[in-house]
C-alpha cells in the first residue's frame, strides 16, 4: 500500500478518531452490560459440545448472516462473560472504518472533514448498533469490512477489496447493499469498469445463497417478492425523527456526565479545529443521498420488516457525507457546528450507556428471582411482566428492552443462568394459566 504505517501513525486525525470513539463508549470503562440476544448468542451457543451439529445446523443459522453466526460461536462468544474485550474491539473497528472512509474520500479527490466523522461515529441514533454486541458484531464489523473494501479498491488492491466486500455482505443484509453502493461509486469514479465483474460475482453469490435458503427458515422468510413496499417508507423515516433522543438524552446525560465533560470538551475543540472541507459539491451530495437511500431499500422491500434504530446505522455514512458537505455554506461557523454536535452527541451517549447499565441491573434481579422460583420439572410463566423497567430517552421497538419483553429472551437468559439450554420455554403473561407455575413480577 502507498500509505506506510509510519505516515498513518503520524496522522493526527487517526488518533483523534480513536480518542473520540473510545470516549464515546468508555463512560463505564468498557464494562459491557448484556441484554436480550446476548445471553443466547454468547452465553449459550459457544459452550455446547458440538456447536455446528447442535446449534448452527438445527437452528438453521447457516441460512442467513452465516459469517456473523459463526463469529458468534467461534470468536465473540469465546470471551463470555468478559464481553468488555469484544466491546472495545468493535469500538476500535468502528473508529478504523471512519478513518478509512476519510482516506478513501481523499483518494477520490473529494475529501471529507471531521464533521463527517462526528456524525458517522458519534451520532446517538447509532448507539444501539454500536453498543449492543448482538447488533454491532454484524453492523459495525460489517461497516469495517465495507470500509476496507472501498479503501483497497481505490488503491487498486482488487483481490483484497473483493474478499472484504464478500465478508461484509454475509454479516448483515443492509451492509451487503451499502458495500455494493459504495464500491459501485468508486468503480464508476475511477472508470475501473472491469471490477464490476468481481462485484457482480459477489452479489450473484449473495442473492443465490439467500434465495436458496429463504424458504427453510422463519427468520428471513419475510423477504418479499414486492419491488417496493411503499407503506414502509414512513416507518423507515420514523427513527430519524425522534428528536426526544437528543433533547431528553442531552438533558439526562448532562446531569450524569460530571467530570466526563473534560475529555468531551477537549475532543470537541480538537474536532472543530482539525482540517475541514470548504466547498459544497453537488456530486458529493448525490453520493451521500445514494449511500443513505441504498441501505434502506431492503427494508422497503420487506413484507414484514423490522425497522429500528440499528437499521439506521448503515445509512449514517450517507447522512454524514451530506451534513459535512452542506455545512460548508456556513463558512467558519462550521467549526461551531462541529464543536456543538460533538458535545451533544457524546453527552447523549452517556445517558444511553447509563440506560443499558440500569436495564442490565434490573434484568439480573428479575432473573435471580425467576430462577429461585422456577419449577424445573414443569411449565413456567411470569405474570405482570413489562417490556422495560427503566426510564430512558426513547421507547422505540426493542431499544434497551428487558429480557421480560419476550419469552425467548427471558428463557435464553434463564438457560444461561443455569447453564442448561434444555429448560422449556417460559411464557410471558399467558392467558391460560392452568397447570402452570406462575411467577409474579408485580414487585418489579
């Protein structure tokens, strides 16, 4: 590569991006607080005797996001219960992806400023996708491989680019789309039209693979035959319009931050005064729009989609490009915008991390209580259960939900608690309570 390690290490932007990423997620010293799927994917799957034969094949995990599921079992899950190591590793990959996107833009002679990094890396709408390991191991790791792919492409390292893009596609469906969109832009910009062949091969393999298995798994059987489901367009835009995430999040985070304001303000000042772009580019605005819309297309094509905060993350690069570019009309005031957004985003993230911790502490109390009152030889159900037990910035879909929000989540957590994945499903607030051991959660 034409950027040698020595020059990379001398780039002040790299260290600033690392510092911003670590500060954003480091409020509790990178202690990780599991929730929902985490107990199953990392607390159970890796510890069975024969994961492929007992989990991967029977649960049909090979049928969708196969590389993500294999990584759950053989990489991330091996750190249980010390998932803080996974948390910081994925945070670092997130930072590297931001830096690689910046370097790629420079190679294309369309540089991005630090405001791009602030929006892409720090935006609170991205906390669910970047904190929750069941999501970040797919989305953030996928974005990392997408960034590696496009960077290698501009350096004309075509084999490495194709391999990285292939990996990204099989981690998360939306990442498959954004990686295709980003690679297509670079191929057209550099007029490397022969590389469309390798891109087409990757995409064809992806489509055939999902087409082969779509009918045998309930998990992704909602992939629609419709071209566009217009009824979901409004739904897809909904999470972007939750201003309460920022207003309430900042108010609550401001009360919690305390001394943590010191690194936040220092990094915000540094971010504002590192090189910024200066010209508005119509081409870059169109690129940003393309990178925003493309990852949303799979959601609009689903007959039974599941739009959430984490599904916004693959589109953040596009939003970041647009914001960075449009803010150039502000001139020197762009420095103030960068400063303020950095502070607000990081303070909101403090309150989000606080909520993840509180949710975990409540879940542990609940599971301890349920486990104590469980009839291991019979049917069990909890009554008076809630989806969430804590105050939080926004209640939206499954953002920071308790394990009592679903029977599979509670059962998975209890199974992990006992180290026994044969415990029967625990029902949540059943209508028919006859011949069932009832565990009341009214006191919670």
